[in-house]
C-alpha cells in the first residue's frame, strides 16, 4: 500500500475561485490560512471586480482582494468574464477556466457551491468550475493546446451562506480552531472594508464556523462539500472524528 | 497543528455489526481485511444465527461466520435479540448494543445502512447501532453502570446492495485493490458456503466493488456512508482523490 | 377498451391490504375494479374494523367493506392486529402478513404508502407489508412452516391523499377511464356510507384521479408507486405513454 | 425470447441522442440491439464528432460511430451544434432537435441524463432533448413550419455512469440478457476502438448491466429513467417483475 | 412588538410574471383576484405573445391577456425577450427584469416555478425572476442606474401543473374559496378562449385548487412556494391552519 | 372573507412537548417567551426526567425544568413513558399524548423534529406527537372517551441542533429579537445549570438564532418546521418578509 497520507506532504497548490473580490475570503478564508501556514501554496482566481455591488468602487475592491490574499499567504489573479452580476454559463468560460487549471495545475480546487438559491454569479461560477475540472482532462480541446491535460485531485465547494450549501452532498469539516488561523481569517475579511462597514458579513461567517465547530467538539470549523467521493487507503484516513452525543 | 493523521496509527479497534452471520463479510469484508492487515484489531458482533434463511442451519451458519471472521483476522461474538427476521427497534436492544460499545470501546464502528428498502433486520440494526452510539455516551444510563461512557470516533454504514445505500449521505470510498485484500475478502465470503452455493452473492459484491473502483481509478473499492461529517485538520487529510473525467 | 398489453392474462391474484375498512376502496378501488373486470382475481386483507373512527360502528364498517369488495369483484378477509389506530411495526405482524402472502400467493400486492405524513396505521401497514413481502421468501421462518416460500412479482403502494404519496418513488399511472370502471369504483366508495355522509372523501378521490388523468391525456388514472424497479423485456413493454406538452 | 408484451409490435422508431460518437453505445447499446432484433427501427443522432477527446481523431470517431450503429442495426446522422465540450443550452439547439423529432417522428426517445455531475455536454444534451420533446408539439413555432407537430410517447434518459443517473426518477430495467444481445452490444462498444484501447469503458458498462441484472434475477439489464410517469391499461402491463428478497 | 399583521393593509403592489399570455391566470389567477378585491394593486409582466402556441395568433393572445388582466383588476405590460419557446437564461434578461422590479417596486412577486419538468420558458423565467430579485438590490449595476435599488418582501413561485411544483419547497396555501373570487378566476381563464376551446386547462386548474382546498378544509386553495423562509413576529402570524385528520 | 388574522388574537394555548427536561427551552424557548409575553398561555409536557444524562440528578432536572417554565411564563407537567433514552414508538404512547391534546386543547403544538440523526428520544417523541395530533381527532378511540375530539391548528417541529432539522420541510422563522425575549430565553436555558455548566449548549442556541436572524435582516430568529402547509386568507398574511440579497 502506498504510504500516501502519512508521507511528505503533498505540495500541489490549492486553487480557489471566487465570483467577486471577497467571496473566497468569506467562504473559505480560514481554510486557506491554514493551508498556507503549513506550507501549501494557495492561488486565488477572482472573476469580477465586484463592480455591481452597492458599496465599494472596483479599484478599491481589487485592492482589498489583493491585500486579503496577501494576509492569507495566497497569490491572486483576476479573470474577468461577463462582469459582476452578468456571469453566464458559457462553454467558452469553462474552457478559459480549464486553461487556468492547466496552467496552475492544482491538487485541490475550491469553488462556490452550484446551489441556486444565492447570488447567481456564485452558482454559475460553481457550475463553470465543475465543468472546467472535466474539460482540463480532455486532450483534444484545441483552445487549450498545447498545455498538457491536468486532472485535479479534489473539487470542493464552499458556501457563503447556509442557503448556498448544496443539499445533495454531505459536508466535510476542516478544523480551523487555532487562534492564529482565526485571526488571519478575520483580518482577511476585514481587509474588505468597503463591504464589512455596511453589513455584518464577518459575524455571519464566524457564527457559521463556530456552529459547525461546536457541533464537532472544536472551536471553529469550515464546511466544504466534495464534488466527488473522497477516497482513502484505509479507515485510518477518515480523520479524527468529531461526533457529539 | 496536532500531527494526528500521519502519526503512530491509532490502535482502537474497528467494530462491525451484522444482522446475520454473513452480512459483515458481504457488506464490508474487504475493508476489514485491509484494517487487520495493517494491524488494527477488528471485532464482529452478529445479531442472529441466520435461522430464518432458506439455506443453512443455524449451527452451520455460526460456524461459517466464525471461520470467515478468522480469515479476515477478526474476533467475533453473537448477541442475539429477537431472532433472524424478528428484529425490532426496541430501546432495550439499543442499550444492549451501547453496552457492547462500552465494553469493546472501538474507534470506528461499521453497521448496516438504516435505509429501509432491504431486509428489515438490516435497517433496524442500522437504526439500533446509530442509537447505541449515542446512548453509549450518556453517563446516567443505569443499565450500563458502572461501565464508563464511551464516545466512538466514527459510525459508518455499509450496504449489502445498492438499494440499501443511504440516499442522503455521500459515500466515501476505501481502496481495497491490493490482491491479497481481495483474496482474503473472497475467501471470507466463500466461507459462507451455505449461502453462496445457491446464489451469486459473491459476484454481486465483486461487481459493486469493481464498479466503485473503476469510477475512481483503482481496482476495487468499498463505499461506506459516514453518519456524521468527517473532520480533518487540513485539506491534506482529504485523501488522495479519485476523480475520473 | 383495447385488449391491452397482456393477451393471455396472467392469472395470479392481486392482493390488496388496507388498514381500515375503506382504505383500499378509496386508495385504489378503480384499479381493482378494472382488474376483476378483465378476469384477475382480487382479494382484500383489512387489518382493523375501523373502530376508532368518528363515524360508523365496527359491525357497520365491516359490512360496508364486505359489500364494497363484492361491488369490486373481490373477496375479503379481516386480519386484526392491535386495533384501529393502535397498529405497531412488530415483527410478529410482518410474519403474519407473510403467512397471508404464502397462503394467497398473489402476483401483485397493493399496500398503503409507508410515507409518514398520514394516519399512522397507514404508514405502518405499508412498512409491514413491505417487510412481509421479503419474509415470505425466507425458507427458514419457523412460524410459516410448512407453507412454501412465495415471491410476489410486484409490490405497489397506493395513497389515500397526496401527502401520503411516497416522495422517493416515481409513480406509474393506471388508466381507469372506462365509464363502467369509474361507476364501479364510485359505487364501492359509496358503500362506505358511514364515512361518506360526513366527509367529501369521494370527491377527493375523483379529483385526484381526474387530475392524474388529465395530465396524461385520459379521463381518470390512479397513481401507484412501485417498491422496486419495473422490469421489461423490451421498450414495447413501457405502455402507451401519456405525455402532455 | 418470449414474444413478450406487445404482440403486434408497434413500429414507431426509437430515436437515441448522443453528445459524442460513443455515448449511445455505452449508455444504452444493449437496449438498441434488442429493439432492432425484434424489428423496431432505430436511429441515432450524434451531436459532435468527439473532437475534444484525448484519443481518436474526429474522422476516426465518426467512422467508429457509423460502424457501431450498423452493428446495432441502427441508422445514424450527425447534427453538430457548438462542438465537443462546447455544447450550450440554447433555444435554437432545442428547436433544431425538435425539428429532428418532427422529421423522424419516433415513438420512444432516448437521451443522456440531465443530471449535472458528468461531462457537461451530456447533461446539456439531456436538457435540450427534454425541451425539444415539448417544442415538437407546438404548432406555432415558425422555424419548424411546415413540418407537422409530433408528440413522442416516451422520453427515457440513459446514463453512462452511476453518477449521471438522475436521483429524482425511479429507474425501469430492460432485460438484455440474451447472449446475442450482449454480444451485439459488446461488438458495438468495441467498434469504438479509439476509446476502448485506453480505458476500461466496456468493463464498466458490463459491470453496471450485470449488477442491475443480478439485482432483478436476470443476467444483464439496462436502467432507463422515464421523464414522465409510465401509463398502463391495467396491472398486467407492469412487466414480469424482478424482485429479489 | 410591531402590530404588523393586523394593521393597515400593506399597499405595495403584487407583481406577477408570466412567460406566455395565459400563464399568470392559470397559475395564480385566483390569488390575484383576491388581492385586488381587498385593494392591493396588481401588475402583470408577460414575456412573450404566445406566438409559438398551436392555437391563437399573437394579436389575439395579447388581447385575451389584456382582457383577463382587467377581469382580475390588474394592469399588464409585455416585456419581450427572445420570443415564445426561445427564452434563454441570460444575464441581460435578469437585469431587464430587475429594472422592472425597481420601477414597479412591488412587495410580493409571483413567478413561475423554476422546476425543470415543464415548458422550458416557464422554468427559465422562474430562474430569471429569482436572479432579478437579487440584482434589483445591487446599487452598482450600471444598466439600472439611476433607479434606486429595491428589495422585495417575498418571491413566491406558482405552478401551472403538479409536475412544475418545486419539490424542495413546502407550499403555502391561499384560501380562494369565496364564490366571487372563483368566478373572477374562471372568467379570467375563459378570457383565453383561443386556448381553452381546445384543451381542458380550466378544469385542470379548478381540480388542483379543489384538491388543495379539500385537503385543508376549505373550498378552493392555490398553492404557492416561497423562495425564502417566511418570517413572522409571533406564532399568531402563522395563519388559521388547515389540518385535516 | 372572515377577518381571521387581524381580529381578536386567538387565545388558544401553545403546547410544547419535550423528551427531556431542557429540550423545549433549548429548542424553542425564545418563541415561548414571546408568546407568553403577548398573552398566549403556554404549557409544557416533558416526557422524562432526564435520568440517563451524564450530568444532573432527576430531581434536580425536574426542578430546573419547573423553574425554566416559570421564567418563560409557562406551566409544566411530566408525562413519563419508558424513561429517558428508553422511549419507543408505541401506539399507547401516542394515545396518551392524544389524551393530553384533548385535555389541554391547544391551537399550536410544538414538538421535537422527527428527523432521525439526533437523540433517539427526540425523533421518537416527534413521531408520537405527530401521530397524537391525528388520533386526537378520532371520535371512536375508546381510551380517550369521553373527552371530545380536538383538532389542533398547527403542529410545528423544533430542532435542538442543525442535524435534527427536517430536510423535507421548509422552515418558517419567528423573530425573537426583542432584548427582553432574548433575555428571558437565556435565563430559561441557564436555569438548566446541571447541563450548561458542562457544555456550551446556550452558545450553540444563540449562534443558531443569530445566524437565522442575520440571514433575514433581524437580530435573532428561531426556525420552526410546519408539519402541514400553512394556510392564509390572502398574501397579506405571509408576514413581513426577511429576504437578504
């Protein structure tokens, strides 16, 4: 049996997609903070500049996103499609994202949930990333030649609200309880000051993480939703468990 | 971060429950073979002697189960309730099973799926074990005094047929592709010769494992269904991935 | 009516279970009328005398049920368990019902839906019949010796209200549009005069059948819910189709 | 084979849609083989030349598809939309497919499942065919004038993998156990040698068919998922049943 | 506590969207009749002229819709997108609808269900209105400047058939039993004489309303499906209840 | 139209059932506080003394429950069945509870959710109350003679954890944001000091209520799950709405 889980940590990057400049931070910023702290490279791909939002100008929001990424130890790029609140499920977009996957060649990909009861850009980006993860494997896609095909190991959906959580996938929980992780996450959310001054977004995310954590006997946890079944070499891989009574 | 996953293998036993003498072997025998091979103790609790079956006398079936457990490297005991095809969801049974949990003190527990479209003993035992896993934690249960409460780390459901797979839990896959594992599993199933001579049960299970395996780029896999969210310290714990295109 | 699908009619009886004296008639009386008209024997097993109902004395209700069965061309027997509104899911009951299945040896079995949002007797009887259909196959069940095992061909659930329709099974529709069938069905429902004088039960059932019928381009249809996948020898077996636009 | 359910065979063609040159064969080739063997015309409409695939050039793949269709006794045509891996849900495409339906005028239509966790072309073609089946009925659609409206009798979804099976439709099983049917199916799959040399697609499909078959007491079965309720004239139409215990 | 529910009736308009000239009337005309009778303004937005339908010319259908709106006490406008049977989910359409929401500034919005097993225009319009209700809140959407953002209080889906009812939202029932309401509703449906002469659409809707009503102890009721949880100031707001036994 | 909603507030009591002495307070104590504050009588029925819990002796727990009820303005009684962690779904229990319903004659009933992934006593009590609400209507139940039948207006399920929330019922939210309501709720939870000293139950409930509240633009909200569709006389009854963007 390959000594997969316990051996030298895999060093493939985690790649996170966001529809707007703050989605990644609010949806899974604590997870990113933890990964970069233990040495995994993280890269963000943001698909609009948030120009349709009520608060914040696009330039400000891009700057906030860059600063938040830095706080989380991640690099960032912007891949604009149809513009904030204009995203459509188009094959060309999925192929563009597949090209990003082939370039970055990540192990784990994080994307917004494709559940529909949320900002339409979120569900559509989730669907596009899901498609892109398949297209990145197809050797004959002429738009992507000559970059070699790439198969990611995991696609995990994150959710910014409970309504956005997929109702047909069981969550897995990532323990983000370490104080420095929570602090880095909060700092990254606070970096989006154009958004947080007007709404209590940070409180929402901390309450969600606290609730998932309390339910599993830890301080804070982020729920992620795997697009495909997880595969383990043995029961030892199932994690430490977090059953309450 | 606690070095949980990669450190000295946890040594708590895996405890598997079966309603009939062959359920564990057919439902998750490959997983058991793998666990015992890597040194984890395994114990079986079988809740009838299969006396309602069309084939095989109870004594023969008990002997087959004992032999199969040995082939899988597991110990076995029989805890009889209402008899084969007579199992009811009674609080006393759940408490009895909670007592077993307190005695064996396993980390991981395997039980038949509580989905209802299957042999009624299976779904009811699944429900009883689910209840027992909670009751084992309650300090005031007088029937269980003075054995100290015990909290298991994971409850995972197995299924003997596809119809029995829970439709509200995402599966996780355990890679059981190593030839010696498959061989041990098949041997354990063949030990139930009273059953396998009349029906193609072994072929069904191998086809299921093959199909799960092929879908995740490996030879054979068993699907298990966690009763509660899995918890990981980081994304590195999510296993090696098994995405096809 | 076209001489329909099965030229040489299979002659195994249809066996319908009801928790109360009028359940079968209200839930699937039109289907029964049609089957007996084309020569299939029908038998009813009623599991209480309706003694908890607000209207009608048990003797009256039994008499009404006998008369309704006659109007539908069916025979009837009463198998009492715990009494109206007292039915429990007990293994002994499932075994008793399995004994009935071995005695009557039907091809098709109709039972109330096991969905829970309805009269508790209904869902419990549905569950018991589902279990009984399995137990009837097990050769070693000592209570049922020496009656030979029997495997039914189909278990179909009926529903008395929409809320009782199982939400995880796709319905099949049985065309009951022929005027003599509708008339026989209405007569059988009217035979339960202790019930129909106080409530508009007949109107409810006709509206349900009319609505299912209108949705499939026929006059009246009854929706039934197969417990297991239907099996056909070719696409020609799929029926005549009832797609609207 | 027993002359089964429909004595005078209905003679409307079965029309199968595929997103790529091999989808129909892998998803429901056994069913097609059986239909043509008993005299029903079959026609394939393939919506790309598989040009994005890792293996096989478009010309080769088209030739493979033509040969496979011949082996199954079917005719074939190619209706190209946006290209392999580029398919979008556009009204114009649905109308084009509705035009095909009006031209071919089939009774039964087979299409890939619209479930989303699969190749995006598959789910989108499933959605488009579903829409087309409705649009084909609308007399005022100017693009389709003057071809007369056509109402199909059944739309059934097929799935190439288990993940693609719709989770809100109960399957029906078609018995494809006859050795000559299995042989024809395997030959048609093998005709796609550009695909099967690199991956074990044929084994996957045979394992799926074997598993469905074993669960229903036959050798091999294909699961299909009806878009609308099946309609029968009596319980005799429900097929022969395939209940295991 | 604010005396919300019992105080001066809120006077914000109800805004109903329909894909075709008769959708609103058939799907929720009774509810509209009731609202206008008690003094709430109602406005209809119809997104095609029904030009793909088998029966009725576009001019006739527009005239029918205008007359039906008048009969229901509502105003009406036509906002054409891609044409009947050509509707696509495009961001530009959602933004156009968001502009309508900002102009009309309704409290309650009614839209066709986004469930997919129905006329594709219906599900797509449901999706578009759902998106529009969010976009109308976003202050930075340049296409909508300078109209001020508007947040509706409720989005409720209506369904024209049972198949179109969303299966993941619990319905609420609106009692439309008053004879003058039913009469106004029927008159509005009859105004679409180009449609009702050929099909029994009115009977379908009355049977649906009757069935919902009978199930809740009233004469007629319309089921609506709230896109978001309802919020009440106390349990007194939960309505009068309609439980049967 | 009957002026139902806006007229003299209904004065029927709210009756809440709990399996253990603290379930009602943790699950829906804020709602109770609000109801009693506006003058609605509230009564609690607790079905064990919590004697299986790890912390707290039965006498202490009963005293805590009495004090908590007083703090919430409710009366309380204990109806013991099989004992803490021993509750079974027995017809006799449902009939006993139906007798309570006939005695108290409440309008609204609150019960623990029947979802199964929680303490087994909770789901079983939820099921029993659901059954009892039906049985209370049946005039012929001899155990309940001569108390007259009673039909409640609403049955609403509460949940103590997110896992216990029913996944097939849409929630409604009750705004409990008023500071004195939150204070009364917290005081009632704190009255269960035997429980709260060891676990952070209060924090869990406040986080849940805060999260539901934040999602609907208010401070705190409790989610309740109606067993049957809500019925309103007009759209004005739908409450004030709580849509976010």
